[in-house]
C-alpha cells in the first residue's frame, strides 16, 4: 500500500490533477485538468486533452505557437497557489518547523490554528499514516477551506488528520490524554495563553514551537515560557530567503526576496517536578509587574492590553468575510 497521495506524485498526468504551466518568460499558471476544457490566455489557448496522459515534465504548444512546460506542482508550489482564506505559512517557514521541531514519522502532533492548511500538509507528510496530527481552528470557514485544500493535494482525506473547530484551551483536553503528545505547533495571536494546557498534553522532552508575526509577541511568549518554570530556555530566530539570478555571466542576487514573514520560537517540556537551571543573565526591562486582586503578579508589556492582540493590531492583513465565503464555496462546492 502506497503512502497517502503518493500515486498523485508520479506517472502520467491524469484527469482532475493540478498542473503547473511555465511559459517562455517564466510566468506560472496552475490549471486543473478536465477532458474537453481549454486554457486561454491573450495569446491563444491549449487543450487540456493534450496534457492528459502525457508524462510529467512535458511541453505543450498552444494555438498561437507558444510553448509551455508542464510539471506537477511541488508542495511549495501548491500552497502558494491554492485557494486561501487566511494567510499561509510560507514554505521556508514550514520547512524550518518540520526540521527544528523534529516532526518524525509516527509522531503525535497538535497544531493550532489551521489557517488555509499549508502547514498542516507539511506536518501530515512528515508524520505519515502511522502518526497523528490534531489540528484546532477557531473559525469553521477556515477549517473547511483547509480540509478542501488538503483533500485536493492528497487526493483523499488524510487518515492521520483530525480537524476540530474550537478553542485550543477548551478543546485540547477533550481530544488528547495528558503526556501523550510529541510535538505542538502554535500559529496564533497569543500562544502564551495556551502554555498551561499544552504543557499538560506534551510528553516530557516534547517540543513546542510557536510562529508569531511581531517582536512584541515574540518577547511576550518567551517571558511566559520562562515564568512557567516547566520549559527549557527558549530559542528564537527568523529565516530570510533571497534567490539568485542565473543567466550567463549575470550571476547576482535577485532584487526581490522573501523577507520577514514571522518569528519561530521553540522550547521543550521538562519532566514533572524538574526546575530549569537558573538563568545567569539579567532579565530585560521591557516588562512591568502588576499585582492582581488575589495578590499574584502579572507581567505585561507597557501599553499593551489583551484587547490589543488582534490581527489588525499586529499589522496582519485580514481577509474580508465576503472573500472567505467566496473561497469556501469554490473549494467545497
């Protein structure tokens, strides 16, 4: 028995497959093959039937004599061109998450939130049929779009994937037993709110990795990890990818690049009752302590309240409800 989706990655092009066409100027077009259909541009059209049954890596010529290279889209290509409601985790970050969080075959992984499903597909390919990916998403419309995108990519519903619509803090204890999760990936506005429930779910030594957009989020989640006293010292970074122009002697960096998309911060769950080693550096002065009514001290970023942690407040582009409804209808039928 082949792995889920493997049959769609090899062999001749078949009806219903997505194919990536590249023209002579390097412009990309993604089409879904259907008998009798045509792909039109302002420079003629080509028949889908000319591609159905052709081997991967073929060329096809349209009615105006323009040639296209036809290839199956790689996962990185697919997630950048698939229908989306929420913004996707870029392939450069998804690759870092899979590697640096050590997502292994057979692993039990918890993911929140799902967005459009880009990261979910990378996690599913990493854990395979013997693993489990429990994904949590607050918005049902985003969850529907993610399911449809993954189904289109794998050709079926992946047997290792469960998508739950709801809040992670409330829903996670209902779906996993304490200490049974190997890895947790949080892509959300306020991951520090989930540290307690995630800590109970993770096995000792388990990895938590968070994807956040701004330095203020990064600082707050790092301090929350330290204050909790049950995590290793967090490590944070970002990755910048710059392509190179390769043509004759004109070998130079491209003018455009994938710059900042988000920060990654990772830590590991300590064994129960273990106290982390005392840090030998002085804490930063960016946090102020405030005493609650019960006498406990809460650390906050000066000038930041809970209500300010919204996508708009951190500069994210928020898709309109109308656009999300349109995408949802297009992928779910």
